[in-house]
C-alpha cells in the first residue's frame, strides 16, 4: 500500500471533477466559439466553469482567462506588463525564469530578499519601488516551504503607488482563503492540477481595466487575451474541482512534524512555523542527501519530494533554502512533505517511522555526518 505526500507537486483528480469531465468528453463535442447549437452548449459549460473558478477567488467571471496552467499564466502576466518589476528571491521558477528573460530583453528587475523566515517584509518591497516601476510579483504560498506571504499588505502598497500587483497563487487554493479584492491584486495565476483538477488547464485572473499585452497571437478567444480553441473538458474539471475544494486543518501536518522532530536528531524545520500553509512542512536532515532519502522512502511506499517538481533532477541546492540562509549541504538534505485530502493518521505515523529508519541508515553510510 502506497501513501502520497507530494500534493504541492500535483494532486489526485477529484472524483467530482472526473465525473464532470467524462460527461463533456462523451456528450459535448462542439467548439465553444461556434455559433451553432453544439458550440453554444459547449460555451455554456465553459462559462459555468469560469464562474466556478471566479467564485474561488471572489472575482467576476469575466475577469478569468483560461490558460494551459500556472506557468503560462505567469508568463502571460509578466510579459504582459513588462517594465521594471519587483519580485522576491523565493518565487517559483515560472516567475524567476521569466524575470531573467525580461532582464535579458533589457527590462529592469529587483529581487527582494526574504530572510530566515521565508517571508518578505512589505517595507522592503516599498523601498524597492522606483518612479518607473511597472509591477510587483509576489507569490501567495511558497511551493517548497509553505510560507504565506503578506499579500494584502503588498497589494495595499502597490495600490498606493499605482503599480500593478501580480500574485502567483498556484499553491493557495485548498491551503488559504483567496480574495482578490482584499488582496488588491490586478493579476493572479492558478493551476487546476494543484487543487484536485486536471493537468493542462489553469487560469489568469485579470482585474477589469488592467492593461495586458498579448503573449501569443491567433483568434480572439478569452476576450482577446489568449488565442486558441478553449479546452472545455479541462475547464469543466477545473471549475468542478474548485467548487468542492475545502481547506484542511494543520493537525496531520503537525502530527508528522512532531513525530519527526521527536525521533530524528538534528532535523530542522525550514521557514516560519506560524505563517504557512496547513499542509506543508519542509525539513533538513543533516548528513543526508535529500534525493537519497526520497528514493529510500519511495521504496518503502511513500511519495515525497526534495523540492520543487519543476527543478527535479537539478544538482543545485534549492534556491529557496539558500535564500533562507541554509548552507548548500543542508539545503541538499531537505525534504518537502505536502499532505492532502486522502492522507490519514495511520499513513502519517507510518511515514514518520520510515523517515526515522531511513535517515538513521543513510547517516551511518554518510562520511559527512558525524
């Protein structure tokens, strides 16, 4: 029996989403941009899904642009507002790699540090603002350590200076409540497969009146924001998953963390212990290579991660953990445990035992651990 503890990488498809998608695949064949009856039926399902996603954000349906996922949403947002951009050192590669490309193209980017807590100080964002600043981009929930950023405070600063505010909120649904008006965001990125929806579909929230240059060209789909025939089955699955999503307590995460800290010497929790998603803990196991521990736990039936899935296979230590001040060796020893709806106390207890056994064995084999 296997147990899955890698929900920040991707989530299982919710049964409700799969059921809704099956109906579309089997019965709804029209192109949502066609004016005949079949096309209009498809359009009705697409727009119902758009309303469901909007409701998740406390937004208006017409402010939702469907994309292929969080990466495309981030690209569309940042290339669409290119100019001087302020961001943080712990953003997802889908943001930081975009800002690197913008710099290569001649745009200025300021990367603000976060310190040991993994939380950015809004006043550091304020101090980074220049007369030519075009946008601020700060994630809501970090994908590796789960820290929750003060997005509402940052949004207020952006609004005060009449600067656009983009938020990569891919890890927020099902972890924290989202309110685009309370956060004062102008652009916000989502990905369905992080919230028990299907892969290959995401969304970009674009506040009404926000100027945004197109990234690709073709037809006039998605209110001329993103061309291409709409992925109706994916959107329907996305909307249905969003409509049944709930926020868990942190009980299981805390149970796992406490068991690990009680049984594994020299284990260190990364990031702020209070302001973080209720499903995530990231722990360094000194003297152990994180990839080796991932493999050891996989062989025992547990799926965990040594960092961002988008950086899998990289030999470099996590930039997020380095930004927190961890040494390269400690950063390489870190494991992310991200829990989800299917996890149980029995699975958590079994995982804790497997971690203690595996870390002990790996440390005995490691010349780096004394």
